C-alpha cells in the first residue's frame, strides 16, 4: 500500500532527463513520489520493441499503478537521445502514439506525453 500520492514516468535512461522530469512531475501533480521506469528510447520501445520489451515496461507500470496507486503515467522522449536518434517532430509523433498505446491498457489514470528539449526543459507532447 502507498503512503502518499504517486505518479509514474516512463523515461529514458539518459541521466540528463531524470531530474527535469522528476521535478516537473512532482510540481505539476503535487506528488511527493515519482516512480521512474527507464529504458533507452522508451517511446520507440513501446512502439517497435518486442513483446517481451513492451511487457517488461507494462509490468513495471502495473506495479506503480496497483501497489502505489499511481494516478498519472507520462511517456517521455528527449532531445539528443542515443536510444532513439530521430528529430523532434518524429519523436513527438512517436510520443503521441505511445500515449495511445498506454491508454489502450485501460488503466484509470491520466496519460500524457512529454518532450525534454535541448535546454533540458519539459514540454507537453500530447
């Protein structure tokens, strides 16, 4: 059981994006806890990864949702991603499709897409 409000971030493993996303999620949702699920290029993995890779992410999301009562799930892409080296326009389109995929899991949560720009600032991508 959780002892406070949780939100979930499916974020890139790149250390440069961890703190900006963590701070943005805490502030935006007044959540003391951010469950961080990391993967290299997670938006691409959700769309093009193997069933095993996608299920590994979903399994972690389910722990956050069921055990911690997470109320929000964000999928994040960022500038200069080694795991998904595409331009911003394509990455934002991927993020939007990944949002739809997460919504198809039928969880009772808000799902949003975020993009971390070249200044390490969080922007809405959904």
